[in-house]
């Protein structure tokens, strides 16, 4: 239907007209440079990465009596305590708010 020049369509006079091809759009002004895109592409080889799955398997499968969420060391322990503190505080605050809402307001 179309040729080297673009799309053919029927005009108001019944004849076929040919439109010239549309030019490609200009690059987006905030588009990253092509060099950055190449470095972020999945085909880019990893630079300083090595497979540490075996190390993590040994760490987490070791039978040392700790639960799995604490086997990561001091950071896991600190995050667990912080999470527990936030959850306990939120529960206490929500119960306090329910208690305040259940009281009768003075007119």
C-alpha cells in the first residue's frame, strides 16, 4: 500500500495521495546520554560483583540456635529490636486513641 514515500490515502477528489515520511522525533531533553544507558544495560558485565550465595547458605543453614531473622549479626538484631519497638509503640498508641474516642465528651 505505502511506498518509499510513506502512507497512501484517498483524498476528497477520490484520487490517492502520498504523504512524505515523518521525520524522527528529536531526543528528549532530559534523556540520559547513550554512554550511561550502555553502562546500565543488562548486557553490561558486572564489575566488582561475585557470587556470594554459598557464603550466605552456610551462614543461614548453620545450626547455632538462632532464628533465621537474627542470623545476620548485630545489624539484624538492631533492626529486629527497632521493628518490635515501633510495633509495640503503635499498638499502645492505637489503644490509647480508642480509649480517648470511647470516652463521653462534655457538652
